[in-house]
C-alpha cells in the first residue's frame, strides 16, 4: 500500500517541559464528514491547509460546539491503534472527563451525553487542539456516563464521562483554537 510508507525522518523535537492531560473539552453533535469550507446539510465540512492542519470546521446550520468543563485534572484522551480479525487495523478515540456537579443542567443533558454521538476537540496541556471522532463519531459505552457519590469525605465524586468510537484516522490537529466555532453561549433573559 503506497500510502503506508514513511516519507520523513522523525526526530524527537521535544526539548521542553511536557505535562500530561488536557485543559478543555469541546463537543459537537456528530454528522458525516466532507471536505470543504461551506456549510452542508447533514454533514460537517472540514478544510485542511497545505501543512496538514485542520484550518476550518463548518458545522451544519444551527449546530454549535459545547464546552465541557471537567473537574481539575480529569480531562484526558487516547488515540489507540487496534487490530481486528484477519489483520484489519483501525483506531479507537476515547475522551474522559469527570463532571463534579449534580444539578438540573447536567440532568437535562444527561440523556444526550448517554445516547448521543459527537465529535470532540480536546485542548491538551501543551495547547494543541486535537480533533477526535471525525470519521465515525464518539458515543458513551456501557458505564460511559455514571455518577459516583463516593463514601468518605475525601473520595472522588461526580459524573464519569467516557466517549469513544472507531476511527479511520489518527486524531487531527487544528491550526489553533479559533477553528472551534461557533461555541454555545447561554442566553440569559432579563
């Protein structure tokens, strides 16, 4: 397969501090992927620059990104290579977070988080915006939106959010955070 040959040497450029984890999570409802810059009915349009970064994401009309603020040090993601029967390979994208609120806002969104399918942009602690679920979406597996009260005062408490899905590509890097648009803004009526 000609697309599976190395085309560049990879030297370890990281000569700086590296901190694990992620600081922000954005979700948008999943639609099939197309390439382009204009809005498309029932599809998300992705525009790629010559450098390989995602330059623009155009959601269908009326759709937005939603920011999910997890508890400190609880947002993470994995992009794992898996192998199926007969040597077939694919990737599994997984996003994790803990929401330590139990209120009407979480209850009203709980069914969507439990049953919906999404794309995710995770901002890692190095500031890289990583796009996950572009080709197949992410959804909650069994145990993917569970609440744990803890038992003792110092126990962890909150909603554990897990979203995962099969992908046909490595998570893509966005040019920068400005690609994440539009972001939901709550309207407060007087």
